[in-house]
């Protein structure tokens, strides 16, 4: 190829990006070295590999909050991922950070999420020795499970951002910076994830009649806004205004907005994620996950022969079963459960 497209992009990054932004040309590289692409930077290449992966396509069939909703407008794990990506890119452009690194990290951050949302994650965390964390599983997906067990061979920076994007219900500020992603772009994805899910989960809960705006703590409405649009706008502007990508590198929210977001998150845990209508259905999905786990753990030969094409490899049976269950969509898990445990009707031949 005659045109030096990638080199031109990398040169523009050096003149445009903020001083502490991550340059594509300065990536720590991949586990398996590769020749550079003539057209795409390293992070653009990562983005494309994630978008074309099977685990990315399966996100459309995984629960965000509502299990297999009948309405067309409730979020799935896929639409959540796209919202994180767009929030992240908006902020990255304003701060002159590497949008391609933000995009790749955002698109890959939930690849390891289980079916049935946090209920599925809770089951695997309880059953698997050493626990289960979806952010670490997302790294495992891109490093060891995708591409028929060869992984996607992503850059170190994208894998670092994916692996450190989630804090669960811990304080968002944290005790120190050691647990944060190494790049400002990774830190941005972490905040974009929080901004996306607390707002769209509330939006879906109001749409579904689980909550009303009057139920939301007054300080949340007064500080962040009364609509999904207003709250996202407040958070995006706050992150832009209180981040520094030059002298004291950090991507963060102001203290009062951060506390308000934590208040909203804790409210959602107490009044939505464990709401009787949702929790009751998730009790059923926990049974599905537990029974599938027990079935495969009791018959390793059948599991490897019929369900796990990667074979025994270097992993234990329980890790392979956890990989299999975590990769399922909601509908596949329900269908497989029905196939294995529900009797079929006998239909007489004419």
C-alpha cells in the first residue's frame, strides 16, 4: 500500500492529543507480536476485533436489568455497551484523549458478563473456587476464549482497561489510584460505565413501572436532573470540567457529583436490583445456572464431547464449565435447561 495511512494518524495524534493521552504508537504491544496494519492504529485494530467477535454479538441476548423484556426499548448488555462507548467518546474528544482506545475498551468491557445479569454472576461467584468477576472474565474472553481458543491478541492498554473497569458496590473513589486503569482512557471508560448504567437502569425502571421519579432521592434529582438526558449531560460536563490530562493527570467527577452518583447507585441496588418482581424471576434463573453447573460437573466426558469445543486444554473442569455458562445468552441458557431437565410431550404418529 502506497499511502502511509496509519503513520499519518499516529503523527496527528502527537500534535493533537493532550500531553498525558495514550499515543497509539506508544502502546506496550500485544502478547504475540504482529506486523502493524498499514491502515489502522493498534487500538483501531483492537476495536475491530472486538466488534467482529462472537462474544460481542452475544451481548444482545444478555440481560441488563430486565430478563428477556417484551418491550423493544429496554436495555440489553449490548445497548449498555454502546451507551458506554458513546459517552466515553464524547468525553475523550473534549479532553483530547485517544478516542480509539476509549472505544475499544468500552466495547470490550462487558464481554465476560454472564446471562441473567448480576444474578448469573452471583451464582458463578459462589460456585467457582476463587470467585467469579465479570471484568476479569472479560479479559479471559479476549485473551483465551475468543477465536477458537486463540484469543484476540489485543494490546496491553485495552486489556488493562477492560480488567479494571468495575468496582461493583464499593466506593467509587476508592482508597487509592493503584486499582485504577493505567491510562487516562481506561479511567474514563470506568466512569462512562457508571454514568451509563445508573441512568439507563433508572430510565428502564421508570418505563417498566417499577419506580417513579418521586421515589428517587431528592438530592439526585436536584443535582443531576429529572430526565435521563439531563443526568447524562450533567455527568459528562462534570467529568470534563474536573479532569486534568496535562499537569495532574486524572479523569474524575467532582466530589459532590460523585457522592450523588453513589447515592443513586445505592438506591438502585436497594429498590430495583432486588425488587420483588425482578428478584423473583432471578431466583428462577439462579436455579437454571446452578442445575446446569451441577449437570456438567457430574459428567466431564459428555461436557467436553458435546458442549465445549475447546477441549480440556490447560483449565480445570470447573473453569471450563464457568467459561461455558458465562458465555451463554439468556435464551440459550433457558433453552438448554429445558432440553436437559424438562420432559418432552409424546406425540403419537398418525
